């Protein structure tokens, strides 16, 4: 028999004189349940599967990088090798350096930095010094009488620090680079 709206149905059992309703769950209640399930699937996909949404940890890391970038950018000291190594582990500096390298340097040093017309920049053999501050000066001032022009005026200090960060990022960490660097003479 069809049930009338709002008609109350009771379950057959009685405990201590208490009877139990046997009603449909209200539609608004079911709606919140199904909406929560649908939301959880979308949430799970967005944050954990799609790589589109960022988790809190990713957002925090991105924010820390941003803060470090601002700090490093405002305290550039081109004689401070420590600072260059910090830049080398900062993705913003390294990415910017990569872009500048692709625009200005690949034609001679190669996209893999292994050289060609210019020197190999990842074999850790250096004609003009392996310290970051040396590399900075080689790029800034160039090498007279060779194809390596002075880039200082054209690119400016910030961009050259980024280029150094990019080159260093191919050399592992400071200790291993410094202990294995050799001088190249030719
Ligand atoms: C026209 C070709 C050319 C371009 C473009 C060029 N270089 Fe060079 N680079 C050279 C040559 C040639 C040398 C070697 C100079 C020498 O014989 O001392 C060199 C040397 C270097 C060195 C020193 C390597 C060492 O062993 O000490 C660094 C660092 C360097 N280049 C970085 C760069 C960067 C960064 C750029 C882009 C902004 C760049 N170069 C663009 C030709 C080039």
C-alpha cells in the first residue's frame, strides 16, 4: 500500500515500551550525504591525483622558496660564495638562469653545458677559476681576445648571479665541486 506523505511507520519490535520509527531519511539529509561523497572524490582527485591543486605542504614549500628568493635577491653580494650556493639550490634562481642560458649561451656552450665553441661548464675543469665568484666575474667581464664577451652591461648583475646558480646546479654540492675541481690550461 502506498504510503502517504508524513505517515509514520513503526518497526514491529518493542523494547521497554519503546518503539522505533521506520522512516525514509529526509531528502535534504541524503543530499548532504551524497554531496559530501561527491566532494570527497573531487577533492581527492584534485589534490592527490591531478597535480593541479597544491597540498598544504607544497604551498608551504613554494612560499618558503619565494621568501628565500626575495631575501637572496635583496642581498646579492657577488664575492660571497655561500650565497651563490644558496642560489644554486633555489629553484627560482636556477630556472631564471636556465632561461638566460638558453637565450645567450647555448650557441657556444651547448644546451647540455658540455661546450663546443665555448668551454665545457660541467666537467669541473676551469680556466678562470671554479669558485662561484670567479665564474661570476668570467661571465661579467668576459675573456678578452676570445669569443667569450663581457656580459655585464648586457645582462646585469642579477641575471648573471642566476646564470652562476644554474651552472652550479649541475655540480652537486659545494664540497664535492671544490674538492674535485681542476685547473685547465690550454
Ligand atoms: C660566442 C661564443 C660564446 C658565448 C655566446 C658564450 N661563451 Fe662563455 N666562453 C666562450 C669561450 C670561447 C670561452 C673560453 C675562453 C677562454 O679561452 O679563456 C668561454 C668561457 C666561459 C667560462 C669560463 C670557463 C672556464 O673554464 O673558466 C664561463 C663560466 C662561460 N664561458 C659562461 C658563459 C655564459 C654564462 C654565457 C652566456 C651568458 C656564455 N659563456 C656565452 C664562448 C662563448
